[in-house]
């Protein structure tokens, strides 16, 4: 049985997690963040969250949004842009003249949330518009159809996870270490609780029609090509079917979101174990 972490280490872990939430969800209140921390096995009260925010000058949603906007649009994820749009809408303004972009990102985030909860087929444009706080007709200002929304949201999620994986493996040369780094990012996205990345990971290969498949092919191919290259570089026995191995690994990775429960193992632990099993001689 693992030893409990020292109090000071645990406190730093909680503080880092709270600050990550301020970065990813600047519109969340202290009670909601405290609840999210509890779900991750990290004990902190709403007052404790606010104390951490105050230490870092992030005690209001406006301050958290301002800190996030300093990163610049190019470095913000779809979910972060949507969060900024929601904050701007509540305050009756637009951040930095980026309202059209942020409104689109907000709509994408709401579409993903509804797709995640109800499934693509059972989600209507009216449902998405209601979740976004706009009239159904306004959706068509940004997207021509529900299929168009699906393609845009799915592609955005795939771009996020692929970019994060490419960044993670770039600093490593050993093929096993590179694969483990990719696994870690992939799993972290699946279990993050982020609607966009969780939904994308859950439906990476569950496209709804040949036409949607065609439209998503570029992002899908980029994602698959990365795993294809990583697996091609592994020193495996010559009789191993690398294509079949890739498909099996993707199935195992994407299934993580179904059985994962926070508090025991993190993404790095799961990735390390999977690579260890692959390297073990038969």
C-alpha cells in the first residue's frame, strides 16, 4: 500500500491543480473548483480555493480571464476560448475585439457538451442554441448544419490532442520513451473531464457518414500517422503486425475513459505500465 504524501507535497499538488483549473476554466467559481478537486481525490475547501487564487491575484473571473488572454489566441485551446467568451458575455462586452472568434468557440464547446450528453443523433440545433444562450437561427451564422458543427468540433479536438502529443514526443529520442510520452498525453486528454477532448477521444473512429469521414480525413490521418511512425520506430520482432498492434493500442487507450477512476493511478502511471507490457519478452 503506497505511503501517504507529506502534507507540504500534498498542499503543493492541490495548489497546482487549482491553478490549472483557473487556467482551463476561468469562469468556474470557488465552490465548483473545490468540488472538482474532491473528484480528483484532492481535498480543498471553497475558501481554500479562494486563498490560492488570492495568492496568485486570480480571485475574480475577470482577473483569471485577463491572465489567460495574455497568452494570445494562438496558444489558447478551444475550451479556453469558449470560457473567455462566456465571461465576456456575462459582462456584456467582448475581449480584445475577438468576439466573433470567441462566439464560434463557445458554440463549438456547447455543441460538444450536448453531443457528449445526448449523442450526436439525439442532439438538435435547438438544443445547442439553448445551451449556448442564443436563438437557433444564430447558429447558422457560424455553421451551415449540425454535421458542419460535428466536423468542426471533432477536428478541433483531434488537432488539440495531436498537437499536444507532437509537443510531448519532440524532446525525446528513444522510441519507447517517445511512445510513452504520446500515451501519457492521449490518456490525460481522455480522463481530463474536458468535454471536447473526452468526446473526441471517445468517438475518434465513430464517424456518422461517408461524407463526414471524408471531411475529417485530414485530421484523422495526421493523428493516425503519428502513432504509425512511433510504432514503426520500435524494435519489435519481425513477425509483429505493426498495423494490427496500432489498432489494438488505440482501442486500449480509448477504452481508458470508460474504466478510469481518479485517485489511484494517473495518466503517466497507466502509460508507463502499457509500455512495460509491450517491452516485456514473450
